[in-house]
């Protein structure tokens, strides 16, 4: 049986507003096992990004529990949260978040510098990651020289270079045309199958929904449905 990597138990997240508190998430109870290719879907404002941020320890819940790789997120201090993200979680954002003054190679290398990986091991890991996404020929290019699809594939390589157990992808195809979206999704599906990485998407893109194997629908911060679709 695959191991449970992520658990949320009656998790609620409040944000202060001028009139009191707004519940972005309400009593969310979910489990994710290793190797899943799951999507959190729903309209804008349904809580998709908030859920990813709490799972990724970028934010903490207001009520309930969130356990990631055996650790209760809300009980981690800043250093422990940073270590969880740095060592075990990869992030892919819709805006790529590449550093424009760095080359493609340097952008992908950056997470490994934080891990203080030895030079030879680090160089191999970067080139392997670029090979996974088909961009070894762009290693010396800068982000301004890339297409949107290529930039997102660099972001995937950066997320995957440390071989994380979990990748959280927030609207990863939002800024891409159909052809580039399909290339990016096929790349992530391949890495999911070959490396056993757990992928959780936040999306309302029908192209992404066609790829995922589990569809969790949020409506007004609550889990409306949770369906295995492939």
C-alpha cells in the first residue's frame, strides 16, 4: 500500500477582513498518498491556492491539523518549515518565478546550493533535470531568451532537481497556449511515473483536468467532491 504523505484533518483557514474573519478553507479533511497525480479544482476564490500554501508550509492553518511527511506543519518553527520545503517539496508557479539575471543552468542549480550539495553531484543533478524536460541545449540561455513553455519547463526542472517527494503546482498552465500546456503536462506526467513524485495541482484548466488521476473540487472553501478519475 502507498504511504500517506499528506493529511489534513478538519482544517480551516481564516483571514482577517474589515468586518471580521473570512474562512478561505472550511473543515477540509483529505489524504494524499505517495505517487498521486491529483488536482484541486474549482473557481477563483474557492481556496485552491490557500490549500497548496498550507500543505507546502508557506502558510499555517487556523484550526485542525495538517501533517506533511509525518510532521504537523503548524508546530514547525521557521527553520524547520524552511527545511521541509527545501528538502522535500518542489513548487511550480504560474508566473515561473525564474531569476532573470541567472542562466537556465543557474536557475535550476539554485535549490541545490541551498542544500550544500557537492559540486560534481550538483552539476550532474542539474543536467539530469534539464534532460528530463528536454532543455539541455538551453543551459546557458537566460529566461528572457525563452518562450513561455520553455520557461515553465525550466521551473519544472528547478522543482524536480532535488527529487522531492512532493511537487505543488499552482495553476502551472495559466499563461501557456495549448501546445505548450500539453508539453508541460506530459513532462510532469512522465516524471510522476518515472520518479514516483507526488503531484498536486491547483487548477481550473480543462487541459490539466484531462491529465489528473484524482479530482478534488473545492466550492467556497469546502471539499465538494473527491473522485478518482484514472
